[in-house]
DNA sequence: ATATTTTGTTATCAAATGATAAGTAAAGGG
DNA sequence: CCCTTTACTTATCATTTGATAACAAAATAT
């Protein structure tokens, strides 16, 4: 087993994943929010409710800049802050009704494109795919922190 | 087979791939070039020689902006242009000696991190991984253009 | 031969992002 | 009770990136 060759394959694979992700999410984001803002909304959507610090850590954006972007998103009525009783320094963030609707629509369209992409794959192959995703995620693409 | 569940798994997987890519390439880029410049150099490294138009297409950067960044990279002595005899409008780009050295070093360090990541995986599992990468790339992460 | 298309350049400009300093308010530790 | 740390905010600035217009030169089409 040639580890060098596997690394080559790994690089080609991750490049392909990035390209497909780009294709699937292309033109999904509304024009009135920036790419960074959209990626923050994605994160909130899957992890809500989250604190400012969590967003800052996970998206690698400094606290001041996170605060600024959340403020803009709040002003656009896409998310809302609420206080947490136990620790009054913290602010939990969740999507607003409008934000939830927007992100639901986005995920729906991405899901449609994904379905289109795998439309010719047989049931058995879909199961192979599912197993392969699980296996790779546990052996290679695990969270190493 | 629940396609909705598969989509969920797909989203989690691509997120994991992006995070691992981030971890592997973190702090690899020299400080004196910008992220976009580094990504252009990566592309040149694996596809050289390339034309300006190819970079513009593949990296989704407008021609004027591609021209500007290539100019900066050339000034930093990381890549060089040369003319192609058949079509004198075209300019082929390749890494300079210094650029090649820089990118070799970068890939080496990324490869080392990758090796660390899979160090506990058995030979048989490495073969499973290789097959899974091939299969997913052909069935899911293919280039749909 | 002339018009059009392709390939790339230069020059601006605006917007998005990143970085830093200074501040507030609450929590926690001694 | 004071001191330190945590969580977040506000303000400001520099850099990076994206977008557009106007141009030139070579190739190709009519």
C-alpha cells in the first residue's frame, strides 16, 4: 500500500468535494447577505441555539467581527438574540421566523440538486454510498481536536 | 432507503471534509501571500502549465482580477509567464523555482499531517478507504459540468 | 479586408473581511 | 470585597477581494 498514492487520491477527492459543494450551493445565498453572513446562518441553522463565542470559535471569526455580523443579521431580521438566565453575560442566538424560512428554502433547493446528482444511482449503490460516507468520516474525516 | 437521511449524512460529511481540509492546511500558507494567491498557486502546482483563462474559469475569479493576482505572484517571483508559439495571445503560467520549492514544502507538510491522521489505520482498512474514495468520487462527487 | 471574438492588461472603485484597541458588565476566585 | 477572567460591544483602520469600464493585440470568421 503506497501512502503517497493514497495521499494523492485524498487530495483529488477533497478537491472534488469542494467543487461539488460549490456547485450545489452556487447562487443559493440571497443577494442581500454576504458569503460570511450566509455561512454563519448555516451554522446557526444546524446548531441553534448558539452563543457568539461558539460562532467565533467554529467559524474562525474574531469576536468583534462576529459581533458585527450578528448585529447586521439581527438588523436584517434573520436571527435574534435572547438572554440565558444562568449567565447574563451570554447571548444565545437562533434564527428568526424569516431566517428559518430562508434557510429552509436554501436547504430544500440544495437537497433538490443533490437528488438530481444521485438520481441514476441504484438502491444497492445508495447503501454502498451511505456505508462509505460513514466509514470515511470515522477513519479519515473525523474531528481531530 | 431514505433519501432525506442520506442527504443529512451527505451534509454532515461534506462539513467534516471541509473542517479536516481546514485543519490540514491551517498555517501552511506563507504570510506574505493572500489566501486567494495561495489557492491559485495550488491550482498552478497541480495543473501547470495553465493559461490565465483556465485559472479564471476554475477558480471563479474574473480575468482582470486573475491578471492582477498573477502579476503580484510574478513580482514575488513565485510563478512565471511564458509565451506559447501557436497562439501569441496566450500566456502559459508555471511555478518558478522558488514557487515550486515553496509548494513542495507546503504539500510535504500537509502530507505529514495526513499521515499522522491515518497512522492507526490497518493496511486492509487503507484499501477500504482507497476503494471508498474512488467509489464516492465516481458516484457522488463527480464533475457535473 | 474587415468585423468579431478571444485573451489578456490597466485602472478604478466599492464592498467584504480581518485586525486591534478600548470599553462594559457579569461571573468566579481568593 | 476586590481582582481576574469571561462574554460581548463599539469604533476604527488596513487589506483583500470583487466588479466594471476601457483598452490592445492577436486570432478567427465572414
